C-alpha cells in the first residue's frame, strides 16, 4: 500500500474486535501481511484458535491475564454477574501485572512498527488499556509516529479518547442499542469469547 491510514473502532456496542478481525481476513486474502496484538485478552478467546493457523501472513499475540479488570463504579451489577473472572480496582490504581503487560505490549508494538514488516497492524483493545491507565497517550502517540507510511494502523476498544478520534482517518463507533448482558446473560462461547 502506498498510504496506510489510522482507523479506530470504538463505542459501547458489540463488534469492534470482530470488525478488526474481518479486516485482517480481508487483508490476508489480498496478500497483505497482518499483525494482531491483543491487549487485555488472555489466550482464551475462540477466534485465536482459527487465526493462529489461518495463514503465514497473519501473526497474532495476546497480552492479557486470565481475568478482566475494571475500575470501581464502571460496571453495572448485571454486567458483573454476566462476566466471569473480573477484578475491580480503585480508579487510578490498576493491577501492576496488567500495567506491566500492557507497557510491554507498547514496546513490542513500537519495535514491530519500526521494522515495517506488516501492511496492517491491529492494536486490539488498546483504547480500553488507555482508558484504564494501563498505557498512556504518549505511548499511543509514539506508536502513531512509528507507523510506516504504507502501514494501516487500527485501534480498537471502548472509550477511544477524543484526541485519537481527531487524529484518525476513519472512526467507526459501535452503538449499543440493546444487549442481553443487561438482563444478566453471561458471555457465550463462540459469540462473546
């Protein structure tokens, strides 16, 4: 690609990672090399099983722990019941092991972008990591600066900050109209994880 753009998939609706994976599949089908780095996701999600063997043009890596985290006051009681393995932390004080994993991810992403080996780089859930204070605006700005001109760079996750929305070339916001989590339905294997 002559020019790669910055894309952001955000919003409270379902489908941000799904859209990014769809883009990855399309890119691989066109012969492009794709790197998918999943922040805040352990080796648990169903898509990982198929993505790891789909093509030598697609490389995926996960940085999460076997539990999800959320600041106090951000989850409804129904959502807490629907999710399994959630650690709630005081605002501004996320678990140190999550901070370390995400910071390591930023370093890996910066090195990978600087090499220019990939046509498409997807930073899955980095918006949430940014919102939770696991990575900084400066980290993300450095990743954008490291992006080679011909590389497409995708940021996914809820709560994309306005500065990132302003900086992006394409922003898609998934809006939650209705979700069964609100009725206490737990994650379903193959649909949510």
